[in-house]
C-alpha cells in the first residue's frame, strides 16, 4: 500500500514538473514575443511613410529637420508657414524675393542649390522636394529621398499642402490642415457672393505675367481665381497651360474690362507698357484705367505659394468691389501673423496691396 502511494506521489510530482516546465516555456516564449514586438514598434517609430502627389510612397524619418526644396513655390510656402528653420537648401529664385527675408531673415544663410544629387549629398537632407520625376529618381539612386509636391489648381494645392504637413509633421501638419480649410472657406465665400451673377455682369479679365503678351490659358489656377472671383478669363480659348503667347489683336477681340498683372520685379514696366502702347489703347481696360498689379509677398499671389489662398479674395474684391466686401488689409495682416508669425507694418501692407515690391 505504501509502495503504491509512494509511486502515485512520484507520478503526480513528475506531472507537476512537466506542467510547470511547459508554463515556463510558454511564458518565456510570450516574453520573447513581447520583446520582439516592442523592438519592431520602436524600429517602426523611427520612420514614417508619406505618399506624394505622384502616388509614390516614400519612407522618411519620423522627425524631418533638414529639407532641400528645389521648387520655389513650395520653399516659399514653407517660409510662409513658419518652417524656414527646416530648410537647408532652396532654389536661387527664392533668395531674390525680398519679402521672404522679412519673414525669415535667416534665409540669407541658406545655400542656393540645383537639382544635382552629388552636390546635395553633403547637405545630408532628410528629404528633397521637387516637381520633376526624373530628378527624384536620380536622388533615389544617390541614396537620397525625394517627394513630388507639384500642384496646378486649388484642389491639388490642398492635396500638396496635406502631404507637406505629413512630411514636416507636428505643428506644421496642423498649419497645413488649417490652410486647406482656409482655402475652402474663401472659395465658399466668393461662391456665395456670385452665385446669382449673370454672365453679362462678369467682367472680361486679361492676365499678364512678365510682359504684355505673356499669359496663361485654360486649366490653370489663374483661370480658376478669375472665374471664382466673378470674372471671365480672356484667354481660356486661346491656349492651355502655363505658357501662352498672345498678340494685341487677340486681346482687342476680347476687349477685356480689366487687366491684372502678376506682381513683383518688372510689373511696373508691364503696366506702363499697357498705358503707353498705341496698339493697346483701344482696349476698355486701358481706356478706363482698370489695370491692377497683383500682390507679391513670399511668392506672387496669383501663382503657387501659400498666398494663393488670399488671391481668391483679392480677385473678388478687385472685380466686384460693389458686391464683395472684405477688408483686404485686415485679412492680409491676419494671414501673415497666423501662419508665419510675422507682424507686417502698415507701410509694408500698403506697398504689398498696391502691387509694389516690399523690402
């Protein structure tokens, strides 16, 4: 009887040891799996995936602190959003725009760069912003990271802004999201103001950039802000895209009521050309002195910078001052303070809205 009891006790103890061993093995495996998962999580948190406008996925550091931006529109957008400290290289054109140094005085310290991978390597950028897919492919071959942020209208501008926010992260994601909402809000304001406007009540608008004969055509952001501003775009049927050349005869046939000139260096000469050239003298806009220079701040408002959001309001206010009432001085002052934390002076504000170069 004692032997049987002793044998039973041995069997039970053996079973307990086996069960305990299995438990310890499972606990060890569980602990090992947890450690592996934690390690993977920590590894994943050092990088993030961003999808650019071309649909390409790019893996970037969680914290992007060094950006080379070869597209002037995007570089000035970063400055307008207060992200100048992240720039380590910009296109040389950015450094010619005096307003950017008012907002971000350290701009003079940032080198002007070209789209050359070998030359950019020594800047050790976390990312390079470009709009040329071939350039981006070359960056990748050199071990650099490139993202395409190209946009050409307000819808793609919002998409590009969102991606820029993903790239920069943190407070800049909040700012880009806010700027997207501001664009939508401004578009809605002008839509509400001109919803019942008849076609014959819309002025014909001719847009000039660089010279009296250089303009843009259909499918551009310029066509959008003219139409959203309650006007008709004179060159919609004269060409497509960002480079369209016209003659005075072409425009005389359209006989625009308003001429708007892209702001910045050289805009004064273009305006004087319209006013003094005999071949333009019979155009309504010239006869009635309805020629306006579009403001140029960090970038020309009529083009692809952050201030394109303000251009929507400027156009509506210029084309229909009797129907669209907004204080552009206050709107502009608030814009630069909110996004760039820049306090524009009264004198600078007057210069800007008069289309003058602000220093």
